[in-house]
C-alpha cells in the first residue's frame, strides 16, 4: 500500500503496479460490442483557417462522445495552435467553460479530425459522431494484437514468499493473514500497525481497515472472470518508457502538497505526503490512460470506460 496508514483501502479489483502508484484508473463496464452501425454520414469538417477570437460572451460547453473509441479534445489558441484539453472516453463526456468565438477540435487518436466547434449561443451541447468515410463498422479490439502474451508474462506468482522476513519495505509479494493472526500481530506490536495515538480517536487505535463505511462492500461486483479480484503484475514496457524518465525530470519542481484527505481514512494530517497532478501533463496522462485501459481490458475481458486518473502520490 502507498497510504501511510490507510483505514479504508478496500477495492473489488485492483492491479498492483511496480515503482509508482497511479490513482486510479477507476473503470466501469461500458455497454455495447464496440461497433458503429453502418449509416449515411455527414462529411467530416475542414479546419478553420484562423484561431479562436477574443471578446466573446462566456459560455459553458458540454461534449458527449458517442463513439466506441476514445477521442482527444483540443482548444484552438488565438494564433491557431491546438492546445490539448484532454481525452474523452468512449460514451463519456466533458464540460468546459469557454467564450463565444473560441474553437474546439475533436480528433481520433491518429489525428483524424472528427469535429470542429466554434462556440456560440447554440453550441451548449456537442455530440461527437462518426463522419465521412467512417460508414463502415468500427470494431475496436479490447487490446492490441499480441499484448495478451506480453501481459501474461508480467503477472507475478501470487505464491512468491515475502522475503526477507521482517523487512516488508523490501517485499514484492501477496501476504494473507487470518483475522486471528492480524489481531495477534497487533497485540504483540501495537506501535507497528494501524492508527496510532494522536492520529484518531481512541476507539480506532490500531485499525488497519475501515469498520464504518462498509455497507457497500457486498454490493461491489467482481468483474474478472477468474482469480481473487486483484492482480499483481509488473509495469509494462510502455508504462516504463512513459513514466520513469518523465518522473525523474519533473519530481523536483512539479510536486505539490497533497492536502489532507477528509473522512479520517488516512493519517496524512500527521504523516504528510505530496503529489504530482497528471492533469498538468496531458500527453503523459493520455499515455497512462491508454496503456492501463489495454491492461485492464485484457484482465477483465470487458470493454471498459475510463472515469479518472489522478496522478502520483509521493
């Protein structure tokens, strides 16, 4: 775990990744089989020759992606340069505050222009639909060809022993404890486990999991076809290439205070930590989302809809 002393770290499904904790590709199964029905489609747009204009009235614009693929949203600057405004997942949406005369473009991952919007009084809701020669069925695989073998090689053996004994900071393993073993451990070494005096009220001392906000746990579905509902595996080569050098370069100047996590689920009001917000690094953000979606869709054998990717907690 990456929380200093987490009192509510229950999850129905989680993939353990080495090196850094990225929070969190929270996912939910999206309906449909990844197809767009064949139909007569309007022509695709042509880029406007100029950029956004100034002086317009403030407007709120919502975007809805009706396609079975993720798309990228760009704001067009006043000098006609495209500024990355994030990814809109399949069947997902996004809301942006803007002004009349501002331009947004929506592209597929390969740069294909699907939509251009000039903000005005009648552009409060924009639906992203197929256009042009996209009148053939689009079927998007859950993951790229051959990656199933790659991912399978990265899965760790769950029976790997936790060694060296007594040095858990060096471990990379899955350890199972019975309730009795956990209680015995706490009684013998109360200062080593759970919340400590001064962190929480007296009746929560020693707690290593949340005993209050638990009603929803039986209702959390298990979406993986096999296994215990979690999977421990190493980082993919693509994630390493995207993250490791980038993090080394930005960690000194881009880490900020995390702030207190409300609800009493951690002791980070005592044990402080920092974060890097991935919203500030859209290219890295998108790369992490795309790669983790491949991993998670391979694991669950389901088409998943991205909801949030937080960043790095340090």
